[in-house]
């Protein structure tokens, strides 16, 4: 599942992401509107709902944190 999420994100943003720990906003890969669009796409694809608390945390938009949040949400 982790690789599927990463590939989906990379396809959505149109970039191969080298550093999975770096925030995509901080790297300039996403702007704020693209970040919200990514959230909506992930929610639809993986049938999950992110809370405001999830995506407002500093560093949330790293691949590692997104994958962790999706996996945690799928277990609930």
C-alpha cells in the first residue's frame, strides 16, 4: 500500500520525489492550492477523510507523513 500511495502522489504532482521526509510545500513542489487538491484526490482514491488537524500539522505534506496518516486512517 505504501508504494501505491507514493506512486499516486508522484503521478498527481507530476514529479519523482527524492526525499520522502521533506515537506512538498517546503520543497516548492506544491503550492497551497495544489496541496488542497492533493488532499481531495487522496481522499477520493483511498476512501479516507483527513481532518484539519492532520493537514495543518507542520511537515504533514511529506510523503512519509501522508502515507502514515492514510495507513492509520485505513485501520480505524
